[in-house]
């Protein structure tokens, strides 16, 4: 107590100018000695190193004191030097979390069905198409079908044609019938059939016994006229396609699938078709055929589906939404699609770590199935991801990370002097006898330094005094990034 009063008095006298600093120092020293000698003061605890680190390579440790190849002591590492890094992410107060409406969902493992969502268009069933051609040159007469989309039935008269070759063939057959040569009769009849005259027309010719100047052309199937390329009085040849008949009772859907999804397709897979003009209705079918080529313009693979068309509700060239159910991906990790944040550079999620902590974590995604997305890497089963308000949390995390990076002190610039002994261009290694480097507590020594890519080795000459700058590389070794001759 006396010492404390004396100390206070000495300080007051010093402030008043009575005591000078040299006269005050003995009093403070005496007080320090008596205080440290007190029984109430505990002796400082001696720190014990956990390990010893290589002075040049931080990746090398030793459990006992040691020296490196150049005789430098290993650096002791203490328990308070091994700081645990701060947990990644951000912490938000519970009331703020509630106000943001944060909702989480677990990372689940299970079978993930693969679905191809695409569009298709209706087309004619090519197996139910028939083209109308003549087998002789002639002129169109008495055209019965004059408009596209007109319906015809099998056996209906489509048109009549005047063809000289058909007239001559009929005349030759009638002459053969009047003779006794069976071979000639048979040959003349076969010629009529080859020219497209039907069996019923030949029988009519035999009954009437007279040549018809106009030859009738009849429909071979029920359907509608999908192409009409002639008009009354036109001159036609066998190459001319007069018209095309299509049967609308069955219809094809050609679905276009992205090239990267072509490996998912297989014949027999179930498919669903929905039309914008028929909300709530679904047509179910299967993949009937996969075309062997890729469209050179759209880079898409076409898959074909076939449907019955009662009432002809499905119209040709209509568009439809097509869903093809492919084989499921077994035991896949997945998250809700709404939890995924897509950016131009990466894809990431916000992981809820508990106690108000959230972390932005990059992930690698796989297939998408409905409202879920496969996670290939970056998450573990059972972790919780944020499925709502994740964009706000992601922005907050990005801002805080940027501020932390700005707050980090810049790495010190380390310059040194020495003599360049040799240059190994193949390994980009510089051997330098450098002076002591105080910033790293290095004595003067000769050692090899890797050279950065920015260093032009061609301009460096051995046995030259140099001034160089070094920084710590990713592997713990110090790299020369700048070197220049000096007269020092």
C-alpha cells in the first residue's frame, strides 16, 4: 500500500515538474521489482513447441529440433500459432432469417427418373401414303379432284386421261382376242396391266369389245388429297406426280431431341403428348423409331411416335409438347431445382449449417428430372440447402467475401541482392548467392530459386550482380518474379 501511495505521489510530482524523468525511473524500477517478487504474481508458463517447421519449405515438419541441409534451424510451431481458420459463410440473426422467409430442403439420395422434355410436330403416316402416277404420256381430262384436302374413298374416280399408248394397247388386245394365238392374247393382256390398266377395266374392255379413248384413274385407298400437282388439260408424263393421298386415321409425331440426350433414347420408351388447344388431356404412346441421323441445321435427333387419330382431332403440322420417360438414374443425390443458383461461370447452392450460418458452395450438376436436379459433387446426403431467399443470402455472402479480401493485408514485397551464378533454362531455375534477407530471417547463402513465367531468362547472364524480388509460391517455395542487374 505504501509503495502504491509513493508511486502516485511520484507521478503527481513528476506532472508538476518537481521530479524529473531520471529521478522517477528508480522509483518505478523498485516498484516493479517488489511487485514481481510478490507471492500473488504467477510465474509465466513456458511454451512448448508442437512441431518444428522447415525454414525454407513450410510443408516439411519435424517432431524434434533439427537443421536443414544448409545448417539453418527448423522454426518452432506453437499451439497458439496454429489458429483454426474462421468458418466459411455468413451468420444471420434468427429474426432476420424468419423475415427473409428462408426455407430449406434436404439433399436426398434415390432413384431419379430421367425425362426428355421437348417439342414435336404431327406428320403423315408415311406407311399410309399413296402417290398417283401415269405409266404413259397423255393429257388430263375430266379432273374430279380439284382442291387440296378433298376426301376420297377407295375406288372413287380421280381423273380421266387421254394417252395414245393406252389407246393402242387396248386396240392390240382386242385384235388378239379375235385371233387364235393364245400367246399373243396373254402378251397383250400383260401389256395393259403393265401400263396401269386395272383388272376390272380389262374385263370391261372384253365385255364391250370397243376401245375407250379416255382411261379412268381410280383411288386405291381412303384418305385425303395432301398434294395436287395437276390441272385440267395438263400434259403429264410418268415422272409427274399427279397427286398424293394420305390416310389420317393414324398419325406420326416426330420429336426432336438434343444431341447430348441422344444416348438416353431407346425404342419402346413411354411418351406423353400434350396439346396447347386441349389442356388437361394427355396422349400416351411409345417411341416407335429413332432416326439414324442428326439434323445438320438443328443438331437434333428425331424420334418417331405413332398414335391413332379417331375423329381426326390431331391435325398435320400441329406442334405438341412431348415428354419421353427414359431409364432412371439409380441412387443419385438430388436437390430441388429451385435451390440451384445458376451463373455464367458456375452453379452453386446455399448450404444451411445451423445456428444461423449459411455457406455458398459450388456444385456440379447432372440430369434434371421434373422439379429435382442431380448433384454430382459438392454436397453430401442429409445436408440442408436453402430453397427460398437463396439469392439474397448468396449476394450477402459474396459481398462479405469481397470485403474480407479487401481487408486482407497485402503480401510484403521482398527484395534482395546477390550474384547470379547460373541459369537453367530447361527447369527455369536460377542459382543465386544472395545477401542476408532480414524479412525472412535468412542468412547469406547460395540457393536455387524457381523463376516465374514473367522472367525473361534469355537476358540473364551468369556471374552478374543482381537485385531480385521474391514471393511465396503455392508449393511453399519462394519464386523470383523480378530480377535486374545492379552495380551494388
